[in-house]
């Protein structure tokens, strides 16, 4: 699943190609996940100029005129593709054709990728927002007895962090993913705040450097811990993993366990 750094790069590249263009036609091939009817979506979007594209948590927001939003959640296997005039991709969920005959198709062989019109925004702050500081984390962590990894993945607490980057953040902070939230000391919470920002921002820079035009897929080969191709951390410790609820957690003995 594309995570926050991937989506930041996607939005950057989508803006370069589509910003300012007028949406000529919307075609919905699969409306199982759509929150409105096909006709309502077409009526709301067609003929409107695209102001900008940006990331909200784990979703991409396409902001059209009159504050009309089309959100897209790629889920596990959703992909975006540009096309010219005609979309030839299989497993298309929705396609957008703009006034210069440039199009964008959303595909997903599982049919789980989700487009939505004017979605409700969650109250939880974004992982990169200034609101996610020591005081915020201290307050939230004190009230939780779940593991710190589950905490980071909870989009009702912090939006944007997914499985791979939760592992990367916790390794960078040297906190075991199995630590209990309300047992983590203040000095480690301060480190965690810094790790959330630096890991995510550094990852975005690395993706831009190696895949400057990407709008689909995941770039993971540079990750330090959440990386099936690596056996050792950058500091030489063996990388371990456990599978919990079909989700792999990568970690090393360098990370302190608080319980």
C-alpha cells in the first residue's frame, strides 16, 4: 500500500500534469465503493477546473472549483495511470478525462480502491502537522495501553502512517514496536516526535530522487528495517519480523521494550 511519502510524491507529479485543467468527462466503471451515484458524481465534477491535488492522511484529494473534492484511497493495490484520449487499463474503477484529452485512470484488481465525493475529514491531525508534537503524543500515549505500533497505525489518532513507515519510525526512535504506550518515558516520546517527521520527510526526498515522475506503486528498497531484502540494520543488528493479524512487523534488538 502506498504510504505518506509515496502519496506526497504522487500529488506533486499529478499537479504538474493536471492542475488547472478542466474535467471534461468522468467514467465510473466500478461504483461499489463510491459514496454517491454515478450521475451525482458526474454532475458535481464535469466542467469544473481542477484547482490542485494534495494528500490528506492516506488519501489523495482532487480539489475542483467551488471547493468540490474527489478523494481517492488507493487501499492495498490501487494504481493511477495517465492515458491519452482512451483508457486501455483493465480493472478500472474510475477515469477522469480532461480538456486536453489527458486522462487519469484508477485501477485495482481487487476492486477495493475507493473514490468518494466530498468526504468527511477526520479530526485526527496529519503526521506531518505541527500539532503532532510532544504534548500531543504525551497526552494520547498516557491514555493508551495498546502497543506503540498499533497506536501509530490508528488513523483516528494520527493520519498518514502505515505499516512500513511505522516500523521505520520506531527503529529510528529505538523503541520496540511491542512497547505499551503508557509505559514509554518522556525522553523517548521526544525522540519519537522527531523520528515521525524526519523519517517521513527523508523518505519523500529519496523517492523523488530515484523515481521523480512516479504516480503509482511503492518505493521501498531504501528502507532500513521494513525491507525483506535486508538481514541487518544499518548499525549491524539482525532484523527480525513477526506477523500479527496478517501484518508483518520488522524490528531489531536495538529497540528498547517498555512494558
